[in-house]
C-alpha cells in the first residue's frame, strides 16, 4: 500500500465484531502499526463502524533489513614452517667413517754398544796443571780427558771405580803417568766423577773401547 488512506467497515452483528478483532490481531502480528477505532452507529440501526487508519506509510511497514553482521575475518593463514635443511655436517654423518691413520712410531735411534778391545785393572791418579797436552791441545782440567803411555790419541777408555760402581768415559790426548803401578792420569773433572779428589789415587778397572 502506498500513501495514507482510511478504510471503514461496518459490521451489523457481534460475529462481525469478533472477526474484525481477529483481523486487527493478525495485522499487529504482521508488523503493521495503526489504530483500530471501533465506533458505534446509531442505536436505531444497531450497526457498528470500524475505522482502521494506518498511522505509518507503507514504506515504513517493510521490515528494515537486518544490519549485516560483520563478516568473519579470515583467520590468519598458517605460515609454512621453514623446511628443515640438513647441514653439511649432518649429511656427512650418514657416510661411513674411516679411522684416522695412526701416526707411525718413529724409530728410536739406537747407538751400537761400543766394542771392548781391551780391559784390565791398574792405578789411576789425576792432574790439574799443564799448558799443552802431548797431542798439541791446550790442557783443560774440566774436560773428560786422560793421559796414557801407549794408547793412540783420541782413544775412548771407560774407567770404573769398583768401590762404588761409578764410571766415566775419557778421551786420550796426553802421555803419562810416569809412576810405577799407574796406567792412567785423569783430568781433575774425570777423576771427580768416580771418586773424591781428596783420595788422590785409586785402583780402577778400565775398558778400551773401539
């Protein structure tokens, strides 16, 4: 319905009144708003007049469209987890492991035992004075040298004190001693290695080394 208009219906019986009331209820349930005015006619005619006048325009009867519900915001898409990458170190673990080569033991240098050419026992003494030895060297009392009557120069002789087992290897670079019963005259340092210099002289065991 467009515009404002008035509709009047006349009912002449109580049943018509009931029907009119039912129409009003139906219109109220349907969402229309108006005023129903029941008017009574003249007492002589016994007729009742129903004045139905809508108070609102037809356009207002149309139910307003419900407010659009806020659209559900799209849930944030799950970001793809970074793909696991195997490092070079992890990849190498799957390879067969080889034992690291063990260092080869270095051969120890072994000096061949000196060959004993001659041995014996005799008296030995020491000396600490002198300028030149028989082979032309300057005498050094702190060097491990000795004098012998006949052994070639630079011959090595091992001298051992049997009283304490101490020994020293000396090099022949001089001639002597010239006292009976003595075959070796040691430098002061060589003699101090096997005995106290306070002794002066003692019997030793000697070994001529080749």
